[in-house]
C-alpha cells in the first residue's frame, strides 16, 4: 500500500516515533520535535550591556510553544562578563529574571516546557562588550577575524583563566541555574559547544594549558565536568542537559581527534554518580557548519581525522550506558528527522531554522503540511525587530508550499 500523504503532498509524520512520548529528565514530552537554542538578538537594553526580554520575546517563545513540547532558549549569559553580543537577554539580574518569567509563563500556558541555555562566550567577545574587562579563555589564543564591533579579536587577546577564575565561573554557572528556576524554567542546558568557553577548554587547538585544566584529554574535560557537577548539585540532575559539538569549526576550534576525545568525555558523563548524571546530551551533527556546506564540511573532517566515519552514533551508544537521553541537531528536515529517531540513533531532534519560520512546526510535520521558507537575513536581528521573528504565519489552507 502506498504511503499516505497530506493534501499538500507531504507525508504526515504523526505515526512515526517523532510523535511518540518521551521521558526527558523530570519531563514527560508528548512529541520529539524540539526547538533549538537560537540567538536572535531582539531583546532591548535595560542598562549598559544588560538586555531583558520584552513583549516581543514573550510573543516569540509563546508562538512556538506546544502542548508537551520542549523549547530551548537562546544562549543566556550567566554573568555580565560572560556576554559577547548585543540584544541577548542574560540570566544574571533581577530584571532579566522577571523578563524570562513572562516567557516561561507564556510557554507553560500552552502546556509546553522550556529550558534556559546557560552561556559563557569566553574569548568570543572583546573588552568593548565587557565594560573594558578582558575576555577570558583557556589560553591567550584569539579568534581570527573581527568581532561584531569591527575590531580584530587579535587586538585584545583573551586572558588565560587562572584556577581561581575557573572556580568562580563554575560557581556562576550553578548560581545562574538557580536563577533560571526562579524565572520559571523547567531546567537548564549547559552550553558546552560552538567554540564558546567550555568548548575552548575541550578543543585541543585552543586549550594549550599545561596545568590541571589542559594537556591531556582528561585535563581538558575537567572544567566542563566540574560545571556539570556544580549545576546538577544546585538544581538536580533531572533538570540538566548539555550541548556539545565535537566536530565544530565555528569560532576557530579544530580538534586533533574528536572521535576519541569526545568518546572519552561521554564515558565520563555516563559514569558520573546518579546525582550528577545529566538527563540528556544534545550534540551537533558533523555535517553542520556556519560557513561550509555539508559536503565541504564532511570532506574537510574526513581529511583532518583520516576517517570517513565521523558520526554522533558512537557517542550516543556510550551515553546510553548511563541512561542519558540523546538529542541530535544539525540540518534536520521533514525527510531525515523521523528516520534518525526510528533507527535509535537519537531520542529526539532539535530543529532550528524550520522552527524560526514555522511557529507551529510540530503540527505541520505531524499533519504533512507545507512549511514557510525562512529568511536568513533576519536571523540575527532586523528592522523592525518583529521582521522574521514574530511575523511568520501559522498554517492556513492556501499557504505557499515549499519542500523541506
């Protein structure tokens, strides 16, 4: 019998595993179409370098909430000195907590769940964004190119963190997690990916330290694991996940052996005591890159790793030994998402661009409805701010069809 299709010509996915319930930590999700952490730079400035959610942010997240659905916030700076971008709401002032509480209330009113992604950008900033303070990192190696101010990162290299700096940042992650719960979030995701602070300790082309936090893979993993322990102790392991990107190129990270090094990290995560063991790990597919297309990225990785088997699957298998759920992100669409879950290679799929353009994405995928195309020019801000943010339509008969 031929596969059923919707009137729009797309196969409905409502009978696939993508729309089966999932226990994620303390949450009972009703489907596995999850919203990615998406930096949109739309929050107004409350004071110098401090951005707070307003009506438009409440509308944006509320639009994308669904009953039993799961959303991740844009990355939220954990402190004033963790910031690197304008228009990004943090989670370190009373005003920010109050702003996010309006967002979480809107999501919960629709029966959805939302986690706050905790962020420290490390060297991916400049003193102009930090009231004159230096950026920090695992080493003094700057990112190539220019910051958003137009100034070369090399003009103000990062300050290598002291052990005391690392310990203080660990405490800040835990304190931010507590503030997130105060703001009504259901939990937090630690940002350990995309070339930001924790990733700057994991990738060996950035972390050139020779102390207890650098050198061997065991030492490079120490800071992220200490953050995980601090955050899980602060709010409970069933409310904590982490994002990782073993194959990341963004922000000038290159690892000499991502397959071996992140396998080690996953072994450590799976063997943590139950009270510190994450409820999930969220990983970015090797094919995804901010600049390179899929074939170019995979070709580059194959050359660098001397392997054509760069895949998230081995990490998923290691984490499963610790009963840690696995979320996959990176160029997923209506065709490749369900097979990834049904094969057992992921428990749920993280969607970014398609969630930006389709506030009702779970419904559209479930029913085989056409998708709104996305507008890349509005991803990181627009004039007016509503453009490409809260003006994408919900599905109505007659909507323009695109193949996704």
